C-alpha cells in the first residue's frame, strides 16, 4: 500500500480489501489502517493515522448531517458500494475518538446450498402471506440467510419485494420481481414508521431487518395479517424461546391477542448459529433449528404451551423441521463439523450424546 497520507480517501482503503484478500478494515487513531487477512490482523505499511485524519476521512464521506447523527448516537451502521465491491461499515466513538470497522460483503448472494442450509427452507419462499422469523445472536448469519431467501423469491416469483434494513448489506437486482431497498437513517427514520409506510407501497414481500421493539413487531404482525409475507429477525436462541422474547415486548394484557395472531400468521422460525467447520475450504457452517407451523404447533402457541414446541419440531422431521440436535447430527454425518466441536456448541449436550451413540452404533452395525 502506498505510504502517502495526503489526498487519501476511504474508498482507496476499501479498494484494498479485495486486493489484499482481506475480510475487514479497522481504522483507529494512532495506528495505520489494519486489515484482517486469513483471520489475523495486519497493519498497512503507512504512517499511523491521527484522530483528526480519521475524522476528516469520515466527514468527507458521510457529510455533515450524518456526522451529527453519529456523534448524537455514539455509533452508526451503514452500507457502502465502492469501485471493487461493497462494505458494511460501523462507525463508533471510543475514548472520545472516532473509529471504523468495515466488513467486505460479497456481491454474489449465496444460495441455500452455498450456505449449507436445509433445502426444506425453500418452502418458506412459496408462502403468500404470514410471518417468518430468523433468530440468532449478532454474527450468526441471519442477514445472509434472509438475503438468500429473498433472492430465491426474486428469481421465481413476479412480485414486489420491499426491504427495510440497517444497513443494506446485499444489493438485490430486479429479476422476475422488483426489489426496493430502504436504509434506516438514509431513506427512513424509524422501523415502525417505515413499516407503516410500507403497506401503502404495494409490497407483496416485506423484510424488516430488526423487530426489537413493540411498535415494530406489531406493525410487522399487522402487515402479515393484512396479506403480506413478512420476514424479520429477533435475538432468540430457540423457537420456543422466540415466543417468550416476543411476549416480553408487550404488556401482559396483550399476550393472549399476540398469541392468537401468531397462531394464525406465523409461518416459520429459523434459529441458527455458526459453528467452525473442519471441511477444507469451509470456515463455518450454520447449525439450524427449523420450525414450520402446523396445526399442532399453532395450537401450542395459542394455548401458551411453548415447552411443547421442541418436541413437536422433533416429530416434524418428515415436514422438513429439525431440532438443534438433529442439525448437529446431520453436520457430523456430512463431515462438516467434528464431534468434539458439536459437543462444545450444542445447547442440549445430553440429547446430543444420546444421538451420537446412535450414530456410532449404526456405523458399527453397517461395518
């Protein structure tokens, strides 16, 4: 990398990401630009950047209004397209100075097969109405899974897809569908306002990047009730836990109505986590708990019997559902993860051990 400081722009630093084979860029006062290459951080061969230089770089890129927003909030997420690709950027203040973390986002939207996700997920793209939730912690691949599902709809259906994101990560180009993507802070000011406006924009499919407050969730649920297919995300660790997470958003007096609406309108819950893989060329794979609504599950949701959901998923294997344990077992059988890694990450270690013994017995009997 050139050692010049004068005239350098953020896009020059972003362009280095694909050139260096890097996944991330970090800017921090007192350091040169830092790139993550092959999982490790490497400092660029140039003079350290001062806090003032980083501020100037970002201000030139963002403009005055968004800089004001950044300093009011303390952090800001956004997406950016540059000459050689696209990045997801987080700007944040630390010890009073501005720092930047940017991740390179691939231009190609991966398929379910590319992501090693269950093929049965595709059935959700055929739904005409209802609510689909993708759940997991930050960094569990929720956005990529959603992008893959929307890409599938875009290629096979003639409809209007409208997304509300913070920030926009994957750019969808019109195929059989038309796709409009709105970014929070740039095209709209809040999740609930954008969702309420969305139903007046003739969408068939709506993506809501986050459903973390009662107003947003209620607006999304109302959109599903009125004939739209709504995809959203939540931070929850299981399908059963998702019910509790949703109800926690609302006053107890509203729980019965929310359960009734979910029993009629919920189409599926995808809970996922990314697990280190030992297959060559694959760094991580998703392990997925997958629930599709059926009469038994809808009844359990309406009656508040959330503890039954896990068992109903387990017996719904023929319908394409799978528990965490079943997913871990599948990934072991197909050679994506090792048993010791599965034991470390599995939420129900006893169930996994029983299932693994079953695999071992089966292998011995075959041999």
